[in-house]
């Protein structure tokens, strides 16, 4: 809150709009898709199926729509000319492993239960080299065969998402139930929704909902033929989809996963330091800085103010929550960074971590524009997950508590 004159008027407006209490303000702006587009779509096809470089590519080329093909080198070799034509006409070639390992429950697959991380790494690199040799392209995208993200079994099982994150720009799952949120997503775990054996009318509501939210819909299929089969994307479906996606009034950017992935990564790098996206804070050398930008503002009035990197409009029914992961349990010094107008100073606040509470009064900082950082007490943190809640100690009626920028926890005495 930085403007005293408009303060009360603004409260009135906010109160009129929000008659219900406890609304979470996400305050995330629409994703800046290029040329004013409202959403993005990627078409993707797995396994380098026979009908992809023939029927599939020729239909897509008719509409100048580029897709992503997650290929297996052995299948590419069966129609090398067809796949070279797909590359030349702009389609993305992407990694789908070398042997298509899936759970042993499928029977036909090399079982992921018997994989180790170095074996997985070797095979992924081999697939990259093989496709470079066959088609001359460097692959930046990966799709998890059968959509499976773990290797090993039981207590030895582990996710190989970190390996995909290291080796590729993007990783795509399969049979997901939601499109990708471009601000929030893990680039190595993008959702992929099934388009096999669907009619356009079945997918249209998903497109319309994704458009309202500015999302990225990655559709995933296999064969490209007219037959109604569980692993075939119908040509009639693709035709209607391409026509719809290419119609400017629908505001859709349709492009391969790698192209859109690169754009998303760039835009996030430009904007993410200004957008309040709640996320867990992890260890920084026994020193945790809980920043407003990573906190969750809960309540009828509270708002994240990017220009101050702080939560403002903090009134009696508002609070901020942070999640954090602590390595060393012990007593931590707590520093608060805040600002407050002298007339609003003096109200009680409480910092809660589990059943521990640290209570204090908001001291003067000089003005709303002047932030101050000060040791305000000590609190015990357990190792592992902790939720930190900052809120007013009691109801105070009119006015605001403070603008809150950071809470810092610095290890003082580790538990014995
Ligand atoms: Zn596959």
C-alpha cells in the first residue's frame, strides 16, 4: 500500500467486489503468447508409427501445421526418406528412447523396474546420436514411453524426471488430464492429453477451457489414419483441428513442443521475478529467506505488489503462508522485513510454525515506502516440511497491519 489518499476508496471497491471472505489472490497475469494469441497447442505423435511420415505429414503440411514426432531410431530407419521429408518440411523430431522401456506389466516391454539411472542415460544419449546420424537433427524434447516416469521398484524406485530435465528442454507425459500452465509447469513434466480415437467435438471443450486460462494444450497420439483404433489419431479429427487452430479469430498459436517450450522458458526468465507464484522454499545453508513472491496471500484484501516485492493491503482477515523444507532442526533467529505508515504501526502479529508461535508488535518503519529489516525473535523449526503462517494476532478493525517483504530464518542452535 503506497498511496494513502486512494487507500480507503480502494478498500471500499475491493470490499464491494469481494463480498465473500477468504479468496486466494493469485494475481498471475495472462501468459504473453506471441501476436496477442490466447493459448498454444502442440500436436505430438509417438513411436514413429508407419502412417506418420505418409498420411500424417501430408495432411499437416496441407495446413502448414508443424508437429512433434517422438521417434524411435529403429522405426525411423524403416522409412528414412519419409522422415527426412518430415524434417525438411518443418516438423520436430524428438526423443522417445531407443527401446521404448515401460513397466514389465505390459509384457512386451523391457521393464523399467530393471532400469538403473546410468542405463537410462546411456540409452537416451544413444537415441540422440542415432537420430542425429539418420536425420541430422539435435533433439531437445522427450516423451516418456507409456507416460512412465520412474525406474526400479519399491524402495529402490526413483523418478528419472531429473535426468530428463538435465538432458532435454522438455519432457512430455501421456494420458494426462489437464493442459499445461505455462507459468507454473515443470518443463520436464509437461502434460500430454490423448487425441487418439477422438472426434474434434470431444476435444473442443478442452481447447475452449484452455483458451480462457491462457494455457498450453499438448495433444498426444500415435498412428495418423482414419480408422477408429485406440492408438490412432483420426485424419478427420486432425483436419478439423488444423482448420480451427489456423482460424485467426480463435487466437491459437500451434507449433511443435520444442518451439513453444523454448518460448515459454524465455518468457518465464523475463517475467518470473515479478509474478507471485507460491512455491516451497528449500535450504540455503541453514538460512532461509521466505520471500513474498513465493508466499501465498490468503484473505479478502491482501495483494502481492510486484513494484515493492511485498504483500500489501494486509488487513485483519488476511494472512501469508509459506512452505519450506528444513534440513537442520533447531532454534532459528527470525528477521522480518516490512514497512508501515507511522499511524498504522503498533498492531500485533503472530508467526506460527506448527504449534510454535512468535508474537510481536509491528514497529514503525518511517513510511509505507521505507522497508526495515530487524531481528524479531526466535522460533524452533523441525527438520523436513514446515508451514509458516504470518497473520494479525487479533482483529483490529479498520486499517492495515503492514507491508511484508521477507521473513528470514537463520540457524542459531541446532538440536542435539
Ligand atoms: Zn510410445
